[in-house]
C-alpha cells in the first residue's frame, strides 16, 4: 500500500500543476455554450428554439437568451422533460436518456427526475479527478494517499422504470466508477445499496474498524452523525483512534459552520474542510484550498452558467421571476451580489433555474459561495431576510458559547405578523427569551430592511425550544433521512402545515 500511496501522491502533484497552469476564462464558457448548441441543434428543443441561428450569430449568447426562456423544474418538466422521461429520444438532448437522478428537493415535495447523460457522467468524473488533485497542496503524507474514501450518500440501488433507470445520483455515478477507483471507495456495493438510512448507518458503523478512511464526503448532518455513532459504539476518544489517516472532509449541501464544533469533538487531529457544490443537475464548483473561502466555478465542464440578480428588478416579493429572458453571464457579474443560478447542461437542461442563490467573493478566480435559496427567505413585511443573514446571525449568537444546535427551522406567523423560530437548544436551562432578544438585535444590525420592518410592522419574533432529535424525527416521519435530504431553514406554507401537524402529534405545540 505504501507504493500505491506514493504513486497516488505523485499523480495528484502532476494533476495539481496542470490545473494551476491552465487559466480558465469566459472564453471557455462561450466554447461550452457553442458545444452544447451544436450537440442539441437537431433535437426537438433545438429545432423549436432555432439553435442553428444562435450558432450562426456573431453574438450567440444574446441570440440564445432571446430565444430560450428561463424555466424552473415544473415548467421544464411539463413542456419537455416528461417526454424524455417516457423514453422518447432527441427531445432536449440527442438520443435516449438512460438515467435519471431522483432529487428530493425540499421537505414535503415530490421527487424530481433530473436527466443524467453519459456526457454529464464524464463531467462529474473529470471534476472529481480535478478536486482530488488539489489535495497535493495540503502536503499530506503517503499514509493518507494509501487510505480509502468514504462517500456517505443515498442508496446505490437503481430502479428500472420503463426504458430508464432512476435512483440517487451517487448510485448512477457508482455504476460508472472506474475499476481503479472502486477498490479504494467505501462503503461496499452491498452496503451502498441498502435503501433504509438507519440500516445503512448501522452497517457502516459495524464495518468501520475494518476500514482505513482518509476522506469522508457528504452532507454534514449525516456524516457527523455517522462519526459520532462510531465513536460511541467503540468507546473511542476520537474517530482518529480508529481512522488515524482521516484528514479531509469534503462537505456540501448545507452551511458548514454550525457543525464545526460537533466535528471537532470527535476528532483529535486536524481535519481539512473542503466545500463542494455538487447537485443532481451537475458539478458546479469546489473549494481549491481550506485557506481560501469560496468555491471555484467550473467554467469548462459542460455547463453554461447564467446569473440573475436577486432583487426587485428581477424578482417579485414572492420570489417569482419577472422576466424570463434577462440574465447575466460570468463576464458581467459583480462581487457581493446575490444571484439566482441558471444553468444549461450536457444533460439537456436549458436555462434551468435550480433555486440556489450564489455570491461571488472573487471575480478574477470565479470563486462563489452559496448564499441561500430563492424560496427560502423571509419577507413578511418587507424585511428581505436572507438565509445568509440567518446563518451569520446564528454564527454570532454562538460565537462565545454554543447556545443553539445546528438544526433549526423558521415559519412565518402571518396572523401574528412575526417570525417563529424553532431551535434544538444545546442545554435545557438556557434562557430562551434572552436568546431571542439577542438574535433579534443581531439581525437588526445585519439587515437594514429587517431593522426598518421591526420598527414599524414586524412584531417581536417567537421561539419554541425543541428536544434534541425533533427535526431528525420529523424528517424520518416523511421518510426523508440520509442522502441529499435537508430540513428547510425557512418553511413555505405547505411545509409549515406538515411541521405543525407533526409537532401537534408529538405533543410539542406549546409555545413560549
């Protein structure tokens, strides 16, 4: 294994040098769009939107934007994707689409079927190789490179439906994994295919002593739960008692900061944290160094990116798009602005608004952070409170000592004209009203609109303290635990109904 570790380490060095030599620019985005249009020009979507004229145009981007409207999943599915799913070839991408990733979306919503083509799979593979190469910069020893990677994802078992296969994205990618990668990737296919999250978790806990893990990848809530259970099961001082080479955690899906303390509690060595922006729709960006915030956008990997400023010029108070054609390219963006992300991909998604908000923190390096969700913001009385504001406030609240746990959610009380916060508190004797007052004060300082709304219209927020594990139990009640499932931080009307019904059933409806 030492020889293998030495070879892998040398390979990452070569890959790292190649990545840093190659300067990626807007020209790569123009080439990407051109390639996408060429490949899809003879599809039904390509004929309908006259891709050939866009290809002939001197300004292919403007022509493309004028002819193709921006859509969300529901609209794209009803007009185009439903026929691709039914097995009809050449609708939005050439040939038949054999795989569809089930994306659960937000709690309570039905699964989306996201097309995954062979071209998209190759893009995922290229991005994974590039991300692995950046480990060279961390100066890790050969023992680390002799270890395995643990992917804490959904079930790898795919279901045959008509002419296609569908399931978790991780299962589709695992099916196409290189024979060189499979032996050093955990868990085994027998564990990966377990559909029930708790059964899978228990199986990984039992196998843990037999594994030599160097990298863990997955959503923080589920990965850290796994590490905690391993430590508890074997009465360890830290996870490094059993996995001494565990040095890198690749996370994504939710804001990481609230989980850092829990991770530190189960570790005795430094673990490098690397953020990644990977969704069923594509591999968008990854962090190139733990010391540099933000993730580098992948501009030459089969995805054409567009950005819509998330403000009143482009969106209404409900977060609905005002104009279905206006959007900016990566050459037009500014730092510090929240943008709704729009993608066109080599899986046949066209001007598809995925629902995320991103913010550029470095234009030259094209580094972004995920700043929120289009539908997950609070504006009951014009307060325009973003998910980023909420995360910042909780960070400040917990800065001196941990008061609230990582899991929380917020509902809007329209009748009471206020926000209703639901927290799992770190200790039972914490003064809830003091927390609420402090949080309210922090939000007043962070957001001028919130300050103004609180002064004139928005009433004092409410808080309900929940027993630890309540949110996990709620997710379990909806059969949405593990994999890519996440508790919404801001509940919409339908989600709030489900949430209140669950709390009532559990006898947790008393408010303070």
